[in-house]
């Protein structure tokens, strides 16, 4: 009944997967909580607060990995830690196996179960476990604030005795969770906002936030069963590029969020489009980690092309780490809670949530998506 929470392996990752309030909930279900020393400091969560809530603080990750039944981590732990895990243990975290297929091979060398949380299915009862939605929400908010920080103009319209300042024109490409939050945040700051998405179904949501919806008409299916955007036809892409090119010529700030699960992010903004943007424009490419929506994007960098700035930050949720950690901790508690029955931790692999997030067990790749890639 021991659950261990590890410190992030990457210095840039400031989020943590546990909060004092969640410690109490685990204990109330009969679990014992072990935490690596200093694991929550970067998210303003002290060892003292965790300890007062009932957690046991341990000085090394190795000590935790060798003793607990479930290891929770923001990234895949180092090989020397994985070797110490019990064969009947479980490793849980957002490991983004599709982006990092090498993680699948690493975990398949061991007998423990590996659950990758970005694979949680989009079903009603799993909404409170959906880490992608909770973190994308904050990322969309932070993307607009980062854009406002880089942009040298003002967001709202201002009427002064000296004259009128026009509002910044913001274009959001992709109206999923992150895009909708970006729209809402930009509107609150007073910008004039437009949005594009291949899914006509989101038009009502975009307009309800006060933004203008621009679209390319198509009869082809534009989203899969999980609500994610699908890859469109070449004819559609040509029309889409022309529409976006025309919009960019009058846009000051662009937030791009377009992703296709399991594939490289679609290129929506070409070099020529960037070169035609107004002076001082800003692009925040939220798809940078998956290759980027802009041809100029460099992950984790803000580059200048003439007077246009293109930022490919991949750590946007981490830039609001305290709030992001609260949501993550709740998501993970709701995910683990059904497996904790007061006497033991047992994952029901017939349960759709656990079945779809289980990637490896018993030294084998068991998730169909990754088994196909292996073959």
C-alpha cells in the first residue's frame, strides 16, 4: 500500500504530482505516501507541509523505488531507478510514449507495469483524470501572457486625449482546450480575437467567448472519436494555408495549438507567411514539442525573424507550476483511487481507463498502438 512520488528529473520541470491535500486523501484510502526530499519545492510545496499532511519524506529516489508498490513520476525515471523497482510494482506518469517511443523500449525491459497518463481515454467518467485537458487549460492561459510580455504594443483599445490606440489583433489556430483558454484570456486583456479550427463543431464555443470563427468549408470528417482533430486532405490544406496567410497579414499575435495525435504537428505558418506579418508581431507555437506549427519554430527558444518573434516554449504549464501541480495531483489521485481498496493496490486491467493507459507489463509491450510500431 506504499505509493512513492519522485522529484522531476529535469530542472526545467517545476510541476509536482502531489499536494498536501492529496496526501490526506491517499491516507484516508489506506495508502502510505512516500515522497522524495525536495520534490515539491519548485511548485512551492515544502517537505514540511507534505510531512504535516502525513507523508514520509525520503532522501533518495532509489530508496523509494525499491520499496513502494506504485511509483509516480513526471518523467520516466533513470535506468538505475527502474532496476530497483519491484517486479509487481507499477510506474505511473505522463511519459508521452508517442512522442518518445524509446520510453516504450526502456520500460519493456522490466516486469513492472507502466501506465502512461496522456493515454487516458476521453470518456465521461475519466474527465477528472484527464491530465492533458487540465494542463492544456493552463498552457493556453500562459501562452497569451507570454505573448503579451514579448509584444511591444498594447492589448486593449485605449482612448486618450492624444488619440486612439487600436486593440491588438490575436489569431488562435486550434480551438481545443488550450485554444479556447487562449481565446478567453486574450479577450479579457482586451484584444480583438479570431480563431481557426478544422472542426466546425467548435464554432459555437469560439463565438460564445466573443471571438470571430474563421473556417474552410469541408464535408470530410475533421475529428476522431476522441474529439481530436484529424489530418485533412491536400486540397483542404491548400485552402487552409491561403486563409491563414490572408489573416496573418493583419494579425499582431498568433497562438498555435494544432496537434494530430501520434503524428508530427501540422505546418500552418510558413516562412513566407511570417515574413508578411506586421512589424513587431509575435507567434507562440504551443506545438513546438511535436515539431511546431510554424516553420521557424525552435523548441524552448524565442527566435527573431526580422521584427517578428516566434516562441516555441514547451514548458508553459510548468511556468504556472503551483496551480498546474494542484490540478495534476487531483488528476492522478482520481486515476489511482479505484485501484486502492484499503488492503492492497490492484489495477483492474479490464477497466477501460487502465487498459488504455497500460503500455508494458511482464517485460512486454501490451498496448496495441505501440505493439504495431514494434512490428
